[in-house]
């Protein structure tokens, strides 16, 4: 009996020691570092949530890039606002020629027509099968495209931009509609109604049809149809969306001589991380045949004390809103259970609640040039994928700027 009591006491002591150690580790990793804070104090611009979202700290070296990628978490309230604000600021400064959209080729085509003022297709139908499901039903995203349409309308002709969808096909019905608009009518009966049959027809016949009709088609229509054929025919072969976006980007780059164009892309966070070989940004940056090794900049977003709206099925049952298709819950990347970014305390130290701040990570002498602090993720409960830092890489290999959002859902109090 005495030995059993002694064993229980030893086990309790071990548990207490482990608990104490966990607390100490937690406190250590949550502390800010003066070296990083001192740097960030000189490289951070804080914009209060109630203010217009204009970043005056973006300098000439930033605007000398050719490809600007903004990475967001789609399901956070401020994401459409950030995308619209950054795109219009960059466009007003240097003129953006191409807006890359995380949409398929048909969705991108009809959204471009929508921006130009066409009323043939309503916005909700264009976005119906968007892979960003929350974006297809979100009022904020629809408002963003309405604002973009208004913005586009007031631009002079020499400042107009082109929106291009480069993602894997998500809406086959829109693809069929576009084929019927662009192919001669005599081929409309061949456009199959099932996806598998359409893919097989595209592989076996569409390329031959286009070669036969090339002389009767203008070059813009011919290239569009060739790109549709490529996207349909390779739908089963290329499963990765990042790979598909990269391949489409290269095709459009070569077809349209984009070398000297300024290009902007608003994407989900992971697609814009440059340090990996499998992401869109990583593939583009590392392709020696493309001119973006030193002309690509990523601005990636982190969030604290914000909220996220996600498909309930993607969450553990204890986190779901019972009986609801979507769950809205607190999303904070300083949460030690689900996602904790080592060094996030430094970002909090130089920013304020209810703000969206721009932090430049790669200025001369930056400690982030030789550290993974501010990027490396720790978590105890795996809900979302975390990206392991590749050995020998540093924070600025993944992004050069950070958009740090605090209290994304904050609403300005009524002053009346």
C-alpha cells in the first residue's frame, strides 16, 4: 500500500513538473524580443480600422517590383477590404496591367466582363462555384467586386487593367457557356453535358477543331479557346491548384508578353509563400525562365483577436455551432492550442488594437533576414495545416511584408 501511495505521489509530482515546464516554455515563447521590437518600431505603419486603408510607408523599392502578391485568410472580415485597398493603391501609383484572380478561366472571363459593365451575368452566378466557398456567399466579397466595378468605370482607357483567372476549373457549367459563345455554332452539339465526357472530347477533338478554325478566329479568341482546351484536358492530370495556377500563369505570360507588365494577385495565404517549391509564388520565383527572382514581393496577413467563418464540417465537433452549416469563432494566431507564431508578441508590441498595420520585414539590417522568428508555427491541436520552415531558410524567404490585423470584426462605435 505504501509503495502504491509513493508511486502515486511520484506520478503527481511528474505531472506538476511537466505542467510547470509547459507554463515556463509558454511564457518564454510569448515574450517579445527587444532586438526585433526595436527594428519593427522603425518599420511599422499602423492604420486604425476606422481610417481609409492607405499605406504611405510603401517606398520606391516596393513599387519597382513587377509581381505583387497579397496573401489573405479568405474567411476573415477584413480580407476583401485589404485586397481592394492595396490593389487600387498600387494601380494608382504605377498602373497594374494584370489582376490575377484565384478563379478558373471562365469565372475570370465573366468577372472581367462584369467589371467592364456587362450585365448579362449577375455577380452571384459568376461566384457560385468559386473554390473560396465563403467568398461565394459573402456580402463583403460581393461588395468588393461592386467597388472594383465602380473603380474600373472611372479609369481612363489607358489605365484600364485586365482580370485573368488562373485557377483549376471549378465551374464546368460556366466553361460550357463560354465554349458556346466562342466556338462556331456548328460545334455546339459536341459540347458534352457531363464533365468526364467533356474532358474526353477536349483531349480528342477540341485541339483539332481549333487548328481547323484558326484562320476564322481572331487571335484573342483563339488563345482563349486554346487555354480553355488546356484547362479541360489537364483537369485530371494536374490535381494541385498551385501547379495549375503556375502553368496557366506561364501560358498567359508567354502568349501576352507580360515581361514588362505590372501584375497583382490576391490569393489565399498559402499560395503566396515564396519559400516552398510547391506553392504558386515559390514556383514562379524559382523558375529561371521567368523574370521574377528579384521582382516578386509577397505581403502576407496575420490576425489576432479576430473571427473566422468556416464550414462546420472542417472543425472538430466540440468547436462546431450545432446544427449550422457554418461556424464563426475566434481566430487568433497567438493561440497556443491551435496556432501560435513564435515572435508574434513582437508584432503586438508595435501595433494597436482595432488596426491593420503594415510591417516591412526585409529592410537593411533586419533581424528577420537571418531568423525564422515571426513565421515559425507551434500548435498542440492540429486544426489547420501549418507550414514547416525549410531548413536553411528565413522569414523573409516567405514574405517581405506583413499585414497585421487586430480585431478584424471591430465596428466603430456610433458617436451620436
